[in-house]
C-alpha cells in the first residue's frame, strides 16, 4: 500500500510539473548600420505560453539601418 501511495504521489508531481509550459524569455534588440550609433540596445523580458524563446528572433533592415532581435530562455 505504501508503494502504491508513493507511485501515485510521484505521478501527480510529474503531471503537475509538465502542465506549466510558460517560459521566461529575455529579448535583446540591437541596431547596426546607418544611425546605429544614436540607438542603444533594448532589452525586453517576456513570458510565453507555448513554443520556444527563439521563435521571437527576427531581423529586418530599412534605409541602411539593420535591427536584430535575439531571444533566449531565462
């Protein structure tokens, strides 16, 4: 009976820990190219419900200014 109780408690803990899929991500946006010396890096902390933090990575450029956002899990 003790083994059964232990197994049930262990199963419940594993089930509860797998339900929380939230992740805390730190995203840093940096700039390069024209006028980049006037801009500082921007750091943002976000919480996502699904997916990976790297899903927030992006890169774009316009008028010679390149913006790159890199997200990592905290």
